[in-house]
C-alpha cells in the first residue's frame, strides 16, 4: 500500500456518530502519494525548509518560553498566571509531564519537521541525481542534514533524551520501535554534529538564495554543539568549570575561526540589528526568514508566529503583552564608571525615567532591549510608552520587549484577530558566535584574545546612542574593560558571561546559558527571592504617587537541580507506546 502524505489537514470538531461513516468513506483530495512526492526531490527539500518557520505561540521554534521565561531575564506576561500554560515554566515548581501541555505540541511539531527532512533525504537518494544532477544533489543532501540537525538540536536542548529517527528508520518503518534511551545524551549530540559536519564539508560559504543554509552557519552550529558538550553533562552534578573538556573547547575556537574570517561581522549600530530592514545584514549568520505580504504578494505574508503574543499592550492592534523583561535584567544594565556592577547591581531597584537623569548610569543596550514608561517606543517619539501600555502591571510590571518587534509606524504583517510581525528569528548572529568564541578562549587561558572580542562588542554598544536613542544620551555611560579585568580567569569569565547576558538579552537563550555553566539553581533561586519584591513607582495623571508591586507569584517558585535542568518528556509521548520512552531524571 502506498503511504499518503496529507498536505492539508482539516480539523473536524463535534462530528455526530451518524456522520462518522460518511467521513471515513471520504476520499481525500489534498494529498500526494509517496511515489509522486519522492519523484520531486527539489520540492521535498523546499518542504523541509518550510518547516523552519512553521510554528505558533504554543510551539514556538525560537523556544522563548523555554529559554527566557524560565530565566532571570523575563516574566511570562499576558493577562495573568493562567493565560497560556507557560506559568509552570516560569516558576518551575509546578512543571510536570502534562503542565504545560504546550510541550507536547512542541515535541510533535519538531518531529514533523524531522520527518520532512527524512523524506527529503529519501527523495534525494532515490531520484536526486536523475532530477538534479550529482553536484546539486550532494548540496541539497547537506542542506537537509543541516535542517534536520537544527530541529534535533532544539529537541535535545529542551528534552535531552529523545529518539533519534533518521531516514533509515523511516524507510524501514521502525520508528515506533526506537526508544529515547537508544542513544545517550552525548551520542545524540554526536549524531547532530555529524549532520552539521556534512553540511560544513559540502556547502559553500554563501548561497545565491539568501534563505539557504551555508558553511558558516554550519560552523556556528558546530561551535555551539561543542560548547554545550565542553561544560559537562548538563546536570549540575556533572557540569561546571571542574568538568570542562579542553578538546571540545578547542573545537569551539576552531569553528569560530571560520566564522570570524567570513563575510559576516558586527553591524555598526546595535539598534539596527533588530529592525526589519536590516534583518539579513552582515550580522545575520543564520535566521528564519519572514516576509510582509507586500514583499511576497500573498494575503498575509510569511509572519513570525512564534512571537504573536509578544507585542506591547495598547501599542499594537492586538498587543497581548507577553515576554516581559524582569527588574533583575534592567538592574543588570547598571554601570559604575562605565563598567558593570557585578556584585551590587541588584542591591536596589532602579530604572531610568525620561527627562530625569540621575547619578545612576546605564549600558546603552538597555534602551534598545527594554521598553520602559516615559520613553519612545522603539525609538519613535510619536509612540511614547506609558504605564497604560502594560496589560496586568500588578502581576507583570511595566517593562516590554523591544527587540523582537518592528517599529510601530511600520505596522503589523497581520493584525486581526492575531497580530504578527515580519521580523526574522535569529538562530545565530555574528556577535553571538563571537561571544561563544570568547567563552572558549577564557577557558583555554587565552584571556587577552577574549578581552579583545568583549571590548569590540562594548565599543559597538558605545557607538549605538546617537542614531536611535539620543533621547537617552544623558543616561548612558559605558567603558571598555581595562586590562586588569582579564588578568585572571575567574574575572574574565564573569566579564564574558555578563556581556553575553546584556548583548543577547530577550533573545531566547538565557536559561540555556545558565544551565550550560552549571549555575542555574543558584542564579534562579536567588532571582525568585528578590524578584517577588518588585515595585515600580510613578506619578499618575492626577499627580498622585503610585507604588505598583508585582511578581509576587515568585513566592511559589523553586528550581530543583538534578531534575529541572531539562524539561519532562510530555505525557502523551510517554503513553503513545507505553514503555517505549523513559521519563527524564526525577520527573517520575
């Protein structure tokens, strides 16, 4: 019997028993059989690429709920703790195999993406050379293996122990026999690395079609994989500076050498990186592509549906006000003599108020990263953010996310009943890769080289005031690190970690950094203790002083090491075939 691939799924709700037979007897029309599908390898590759942005806020492939809401950078946001099921990710203590149920959607959709890649590989193996020629077939195989590794990297990042299903398993129809314990964590990562190595060895450094993956993107991912492995097992008992694998760290440097000498580089102004008109600049090593309907002549464009909830309340047509920066993150941008306040940044609550400069100065990246009352929203003075631009300030405060949305004057790609934006999702931007390089250089005792990278990044931040945030000039003070900060490894390590937090804040990876370094429990439990005391003070339109408390729900939060490092295998997956999959550590 030929396998049938459904290209269009119709969800039928509330069918009566009388209609079941009619439904079952219906001959579907929006399908293509396996033989026809495999005869079109180029189309199958395109279908695999299409999965890059085929996500939704309940299964966002950018992983913002798992990498940011779980961290000290971000509060969930929305109308309250029951709005979406992500609250459990924020407080950790109520995280189970069924809560949030969105985890099952993420698992399923990522495996749908893996399945498309496997089918594309079979199509290329069976019909590639006859349809495309040997050279192009080899390149397409490399591209699809990159895509498969990309999706698997996300699965492993979230769930750790996952079943490795490749094109051989698909062809042999053994998918439902493969356990998630068939490969160890390190073996799974080595499988991912093997796919990325294929891409690295075959692909050119640049592609005529800008949306296709290339050698430099593969090098970036290889560096990321080795960096993860270099720190240890991922669980705190086996992760940290005492577990560092120098060989893997040298691999990070080796692959970032390739990126550093490539066509990519630092975009001159930090603010430009997050404007749609610069979304494929030299800063963008690999990004999930989006489009506006005016660009691709479709009804609604190719929108970024991962962030559809994350627009500012009252600023957009449907701003749902999720993904809210934390007070702890705002405090982290404080400077003293232009340098970070490592030990004392969180001693007290501070925030800038437009028109009221004080002795407390700030890293200019704050004003590119966090929307704050009294300041222009995303640089535009005609759109001033106020306290009214937060949906539930008594729960989530008044800060809003800026990086992931365009300027308000540019409008949404889609705005009823949901908003969506044509903003790319960065998988790797050049600065991220250089920060990975600096991290490895510190651990390999090449401290002066790490300092050069970090100071280049800080210099770009210092140069990023006049173009977009001149209204905040009196609030900003940033200096390069003096040589003394890189005289010893411990201080240099703190500088690199701090720079990574500020530079990549609200870009969906903070928790994964804390886990990689083995410091998630100490960082997050201290954060929970302090963040529940948040208060924002302002004068309202009646001249009354308002002290708004929020984030008190963190009293229920607790991060448990040797359990919470990874997320539980979703219940539906565990019981799809009972006994096939094993639950992650300490979630039983």
